[in-house]
C-alpha cells in the first residue's frame, strides 16, 4: 500500500472555504485591520502575534481591539448559523484574546471589562461543553469570566458570587438529576440577599423549570450569554431579562 504523500487536504476547514468565497470578513477600511479581523475569524494562531504587532506600530491599541472584537462578532454569527462549531469558536476566541493581550501590553494596562460573570456546570455533572462555549463568547465580548469548572458544589457557587460580585451567574447541566442544583443556588442567593440574573441552560434544562424559581432566566443556547450579560451590565434585573428572553 502506497504512503500518502500529499497532506495539503488534511484538516482543511471546508466550512470556511464555502462560507468565505471571495469576500473579506469585516468592514475595516485599513488593510492591516482587515487582516486582523480575518485572522480571528480564521482562527489563525500562527499569524495573530505578527499582525497585531504590525498594526500597533501605527494604529491606536483600542482600534486594534475593536477589530479583534469585530472578528469575534463574525465568529458568533457563524456559530448562530450553525456554520461554526465548538473547535472553531474556541480557537478564534484564543486568537482574539492573544491579540487583546498584546494591545493591553502596548497600552500598559488591561482593557476595561464590561463586568464579571461567574460560570459553572452543575454539581454532579461533568458535561461542560455549553459552559465552555459561553465562556469563550463572553470573554470575546469583553467580560471577565470566573470559570468555576464542572461538577461545582452549591456552596462554591455561593462563595464565588459573594467574592466576585458578578453582574450575572450562569449554570449548565445535561442531566435532569443535576439541574436541581440550580434551584438550590437560587434559593440560597435569595436568602443571602443577592438579587441578580441566574442564567441556566443545557440539554436537560427547560424554560418551565428555570422560570419556576426566582432569579432564574432560561438560556436557550450559549450564544445568548453575551447579550444577556450586556443587559445585566446595563442594570436590567432578572425579571426584566426573563421577560425579554423567556416571555
């Protein structure tokens, strides 16, 4: 049997080739910023450092960050349309965050975050796929994410909320046996006098269940995390978020 010598087609991302066609991603007027946008959309880990470094020689770091965010917004759109999946979203998020880090070094300070969001996967549940996607999208949209991980005890969630004082908490669960932790968390938070949106989602989690207890807002999918966080950051409470997204 002859050995395969042509590796050029291995791991080619045909979804990108089909979606892209001949058009450029983004609408930046400057060529280097267009390349930065494309680099994020393409998940180009190898070239992001050089491109951002080149851009920062002549362009304000905040404008470069804006281009990085534009790229991630395009990734979010491709995710919403089912063209991108978890690997592309996470790689693009990593590329975007690497670019932001270079811009922050140039500015001599960290980019101002829009707010803190605490995320976790329910106690007893190790299926954290949805949480990872939400984390990537939230970070890409300028939020500081406190990722508690998977199989997180109720007490740990409560402690994190007290410590970090987030604008929003999220929880994911795949199994009906683990999603009951969300109601316990909401009840504990209320007893502690904490009043903030607690967005819950995942394969087993229904709108009917989440809207059956105070603080709960049902998240249909991870792509809703950034707009929900934006609403929470603007001062909307959990009742207003529930009315908007679950009404």
